[in-house]
């Protein structure tokens, strides 16, 4: 699953891949993957439990950089679901963050680099073209080119947070969340679509979207 690859890359960047794989690494990776999936599916209880297990496994290494990456993964899932809140745990340890981690945290906050090549180069590869785009349409096109569903939704959330989301971006985010069965981001993106339909005076479309939201919400 591509989500597994993305999480492993973000979390374990810089770690050796030679066997045998330490227990903490397998445990942390599995817990972060399960926590992310649970959050996207709207299961807060499982997400909290798995996040705690991941932090415990990572804390056993004494490596702050791994704690930082795990928290950025957690915050990215929230951006993908349009929960635009401070990345609190990351903020507490940000003083020890690497330049690449700082660049990603800044990106998640919707503060896109203004042509600053070094910052863009430090971002995860999937997000560089999005951050470098000069127009809303170019940024949306860059998001559409991202193949990993989670990265795609994260980039979409960043653009919405930065005020650069096009109607096509919203439609694609809805389709991406729907295809994965991710209830939490699907409801969030449908909600944005409903608001925009109401603002445009399209009452029929707004009501259609709300009926779909009611179905998703059970």
C-alpha cells in the first residue's frame, strides 16, 4: 500500500534498512499506519491508542527527530481532513527539528514558500511542485499529479488553508477521500463544497451535497 511507503519514508528517513529490523521500528511504523488509518476513518479512540503506542516505541530510541516526524505525520492527516489546528506536540520540540522538518511544518501550516528554492527542495518530493506553483490553477494541477491518496489530500488541504483551492481541487479531494473510504476528510471536503454552493446561490446543489453528507455520517 502506498500509504505505508509514504509513512515509512517520512518516519524513518535516515535510518538504516539493513536487517535485522529493530522491534521499535516495526512497532512504531505499524502503529503510525494504524493511527493514520483510524483517524481518516473517523475512529478517534483507536487513533489515540495507536499514536500513544507509536510515541512509546519512538521514545525508547531517544531520537527526537523520529518523534518530530511522527508528529508531522499526525498533523498532516489533520490537514488532509481540514482540521487546521496548531501542531502542538511538534511545536514543543520544534527547536530540535531539522531544516527539512521545519520546511514541512511550515508547508502544512499553509505558509507556502514564495519561490524560495531551498525551502521547496527540502519538502517531501510529492509536495515540491505544489509549493513551487505560481498560480492557483498550476497548484491544483500539481496536486492532481500526486498519485498517493494521502499526500494528495494533504496537498489539497494545504492549498485550501492558504486560500488557493479551486473548484476542481475540491471535487478531486472529495473523489479521493471517497475512493479510499475515508469518512472524516470526505465529510470535511463535502462541507466546503456545500458552503461554496450556498455562497454561489446554488441551493439545489448545496442540498444535494448535504444529503450525501448525511449518508456518509450515518
